[in-house]
C-alpha cells in the first residue's frame, strides 16, 4: 500500500451538538431495525474525501489550500432533518441533513486546489449530511418513514465553522479513527 495516508477535508461538529445528537441516536438505535451506527467521536461534515494520498501531495495541498481559504467567510451550519442515500425507496445510508450557507464557496476552493495539484475532482455535488447509519439490510417501509418523521422535528442550534480540517483516517476493527493533521482557518 506504500506510504499513503487515507485522508479527507471536513468541518468539525461542536461537542455540544455531538452530545445532543448522540442521545437522539441512542433512541433510534433502540427503536429502529439493525444498522451499523456511526460513533459520535467520528462525526464531521466531509467537504472532500481524498482517499489514499502520498504525504508530499498532502503537503502541497495544505500549502495551496490554506491561503485560498484564508479569505473566505466563516460558514454557519444548522443541522436539521433526516434522509437516506441514495433515497428513501432504496435506503443504504441514514443521515442528518441541514443547511450551510456559504459552504459552496469553501467546497469550490477545496475542489479547485485539489484539482490543480492533480487530485481527482468530485463527481457528485456537495450536500450537507452527517452519516448516522449504514444499512446492511433494507429497513421496512414503516422504519424508513419513522426515521424521516423524526427528522422533521430535528433542528439544532446553528454553529460556526471557522476552519477546514485535514483528517487522517485509520481503519481499525472497531471503526475508523480520525486524527486532525492540519487546521486551515477561514477569514
């Protein structure tokens, strides 16, 4: 596999939001069908998954990206609602959504710099989502509707993202472990 680092760029979720959502997720785990639920310590809003990248490429990325982000405004995020990828008719991933006005310019800057240093462009448009569960087996329609219904009432207080974080992802038997490698401030 070489010396590559499995990495991604993301906004962090404040601990107060993670704690409240962890409590909500515990209820979902008890009441909804089996799934592989994500762990609160791993929650983040991915801006770009980089995959396996050599350290010199990561250094070039951060050297170019930090100044590109420095002039961009803070992004205000509000988590709300729930949904599924690819869709509720074929649920594979359950998520919490929300809104993040201004995130588009951050994502554009990330993509432009990544592409300029030779990384693959993202094929899908960025959407705000916080993965909650991966469904090994399809949930019955009433469970899907229950998750979506609960999401209609789910609204968190807004929080500001003042930096983009480059994370390393180490795959472990108990799940991925994320380590912040670099913090690149906005504004």
